[in-house]
C-alpha cells in the first residue's frame, strides 16, 4: 500500500508541476493552486481508470460478449459521459458551484458542535490499520450507494432522471457514467455529507471512488461473465448487474429463449426490484432484493418497447445534450 501511494503521489506531483501549475499561473489562478493539486489527483485517477477500462475490461467483452454491437453511436455517447466524469470536467463543475457552499455549511455546523464519527477509531489498533479502515469505509459507502439506488427506483421523480441510465439498449463497459447530471449531483451531495459525518480520509475517499467506479465499469460490460455460486455472493458480477438492467416486458431472451417471461410489474419499483447493489451482493441478500438467476436479458426501459397511452414509445435521446434535456422534460412531466 505504501509504495503504491508513494508512486501515485510522485506522478501526481510531476503532472501538477509540469502541466497543471503552469496553466493555472498563466490563467491567473495562483490562489487556487492547492485545489489544482487535488484536481490533478482526480485527473490522474481518471486517466488510470480509462486505461484499465480499455486494456482489461475491453478484452473481456471481446472474449465472451453477451450480444453483438449494433449501435455504435449510443456507445460513443457513453464514452463521452465517461470522459466527462473520469477526467474531472463534472467534478470541476461541482468545485465551482457546490464546494464553497458545503465548506461554509460544515464550517458553521462544526462551530455549533457537530461531531465527526470516525468509524476507523471504533477499535483502536485494529480498525485504524490502513487496509482495515479502507475496507470498513468501502462497505459503509457501498451500503449508502445501495440505499441511494433503491431511492432512484422507488421515488417516481428520481426515477425520471435515473431512467436515462437504464435506457441504454447496448450496454457496455462505458455505460456506468451514462447518467443525468442532476441525478449525479444528488448522489454526490449525499456521498459528500456522509463522508463529512464519518470522517473518511481524503486519500481513502479517492481510493474508494476509484475502486467503486472501476467495478461498476466491469458490471456494465457486454460480457457473459459470472463468478460462480460462491463468488456471485461475494462481489457483483456483470451477470448479476445485467439482471437489474433487464427489460421486464420483453419475452425474447439473448441466448436463453427457453426461459419463461417474467410477470408484469405492479409498480415502478417492482419493474426493477432486484440487484440494486453496487459492489457487494450482501445488501441485496439482506434486504431480499437479490436475484441469482443465471440469465442474460436484453437491457433498456420498458416504455422503450411498450407504447404509452399516445401509442408511442418513449424517446430518451441519442446525443448527450438531447438526453439531458429530455430528462428535464420528464422531471417536469412534459416528456
């Protein structure tokens, strides 16, 4: 762990001094150098993530694809989402908008006596070990992500935003970041509040985000991969998460045509009432939302294939901006 941290810090320092710092001086942003250094760390993490997506997950998709790639335009849009999020553009936007507000809010709350509950200090000598505390915080944030995901499907207004993520009919390793920007802001606000309350160290928080995001890229991969009866219950696989993205009203199955069609959902929540987990299937098993059927269904949203009262299927947009705009219209009840 120490040599990895040291190597990362060295590369971050070099990238900052060689590229980022001169640009900031030239732009008259010398007063933000500390924030620029932090942003350089996120940029480096994003670059490493993109490298792993291409070099590791990509070959897995070519090795055992679930379905043939037929809509490359949709995939190119997902790649744009990934670059916007992983290379810091989305985070830069949050920095100039929400970060000052959060700094002021939590500063006021600290003055009023708000405590930070450092989970890694629960058992001194054990939970404060770097690897142990990292695993504890990873599990805590994974539970928070599970609950957020349940909310995204439970509350109709939130589903109107989150459904953009599910509208990808050609799911690949790039599909994880395909979200409405407002949906991402809501999630990030919740995560930041939790991070402030439980006292996770900045370095650990970066590691948690990186591990979670890369695992989610694998979950969305167009790969016929599962981890076996035991492994499926330890870590979420592409098979497990694809079941969550399945179109519930479609009878035809990819490579599994003998399987019966599922019953019709009774509500928006039940339309996708399984496999909400982000990293660990544990939460799905505890809250009885796990589905371990070994099947690979077509992905998408039901109203993309089932016409509405007007006789038309819903349009979720093809490009980045059209998808964002249509999400706002859905939220306002006009789309």
